[in-house]
């Protein structure tokens, strides 16, 4: 197995606590690396794991884990753990896994899971929808569908994401999560392959030729899978299409690196809105 064979790679650095008395990563920690990467694999498919398993009325249980050691990782090494769904049987699925330092493969192995009833832990056939999703991901298919529309069409799903992020996670008051501007805004909602809303944003007309993007949010369980970029790109494209020449937004301070990466630059001084530090940012279209 080569690094290029994996669509998904989870990056992490070796921590001091993971090194043994031989000053190399203790062998058992590689299973933790694989388990962490599996969680990232589900995020890469925009699937909140527990909610997805509940909807499928089952869960995945490890049946077998095998590893072969070829090299040693050391403290502060930058590693990448690749996970790939290699085969799906009737009730089981096997994932190929490997840990790389650069192009050097240090460890490789296999994780075998059984799909089972969570109450009895008896095996059940892998649902066809899950089978198709895994096969689609490995074939390079997109995992999200960004839809544009008005509040009447997409408002309930946008509000589902906003409530989870702004309301439950950040503690922002409900009357600030949605406002009167939603009625005149273009909404964008990203859905995963099971039709679950996982990210959202909106587009307003701040002034002639000036677009304003806001209410950008992605569920924490799938954050980091490119959902924000997908929503932002869809809104930027919509702004260009209607003739806007510039776009502005009020970014939460923690999100400014994301927007800088997308070409936005800071304007003015930081300010507080809804109890959260913000910074105005703009970019040309």
C-alpha cells in the first residue's frame, strides 16, 4: 500500500506521551492512530457517525485488527494515517490502513468491522445505502450537495444547523440565530449523501455591487471536511452571477484563518457581536 492509494489521510504529530522507553512510538498507540483516522474518515464523508448509525438502526463493531510493523516513529514526527474501505461483505466491511512518515510506510494493517444490532450485537446485513456511500467515496464521488434557495424552501434545514452551532454550541440567543434578513437572503445548505443538512450560509445585498455573506456554520461532528468551503464557493458564485464586484462578511475571530485562506482580508478593528469577537473581512469578486 502506497500513500497515493488513500483518498483519506489523517495528519497528526507524535506526542511525548506516545513514546516508550526505547524512544519510539509504543506499538499499541498505532491502533489509536487508526481509530482516530477512522473517525476522520466518517467526517470526510460528511457523516455524523452516531446519528448516521441511529438512522441505519445499527452500529459497527470491531471484529479483527491486525498490524504489521515496518519502521518506527519518533517524538514530534508528522505522520499521516490512511484509511480505505477495501471490501464489503454481507455483514462485514474491511478497511485497509497504513501509517506514513512522508512516503515511508511505517505500519500497515486491516480493520474488520461487523454491522450489527446495537441492542443484541447480532450481525445484520450492511445497509445498501451505506454500501453505496462507501463505494462512492472510494470512487471519488462528491459527498455533499449544496442547494441554493429562499428561506421558505431551505429555512428549516438552515435553522437546524444554526441552532446546533450558534445556539447549542456557542450559546447565542435564538433571536440572533435567525432574523428578518433571512426573508430576503439567498440561503445555501449543504446536505450529505443521506440528505442530512450539515452546513449552511446566506447571501445578502449590502449595497449596490456589494454582497454580504453571513450565518456560515457547519456541524461540529463533520467540521474540517471542506463543508464551509463548499458553501462559501456556492455563495461567491451566486454573487458573481448577479453582478456583485465585492463581498464582505463579519467573521468570528476563530474563523478568520479560514476566510484568509479563501482570499478575504481584514478591514478595520475587531468588534464584539452577539458576545463573540468578530472582524470585518472583504475580497473582490
